[in-house]
């Protein structure tokens, strides 16, 4: 299963989000989040769509604003990082 990352701020400060341990990860994400900040959720591979579900839960269950999904995930980010 691909990993899902949750970046609270710039990607280098990303937190690993394990869907199997959502309750364990949830407090760390909420503690790092600031109302004026952004959360970027991404998968480790382009073929993964789990980031969309994580983003939806953060938006609707936790009422967090400024939650986005990184298209193409980390894999595409790395492919284009040096352009």
C-alpha cells in the first residue's frame, strides 16, 4: 500500500499519514495545523488516490480549511523538482 503524506506548510515538513493508524496520526496533524496555514495531502505514487480520501476527511470531519491534494503525488513532485 502506498504511503500518504500530509504536509502542514512546506513539503519538507511533511508528516507521514498511515491510514491504518489514523487515530495515531490525527493528533500530530491537528497540532501542526494553523488556521492561516495550508495542508497539502499527497500519495507516494501517481497511481495512488488515497490522498483524496484523507483530504476529504480533514475538510469535512475536522472542518479544516485550506486542505489541498498534490496532483501526481510525491512521485511526480520528485520528477519535476529540478525543472
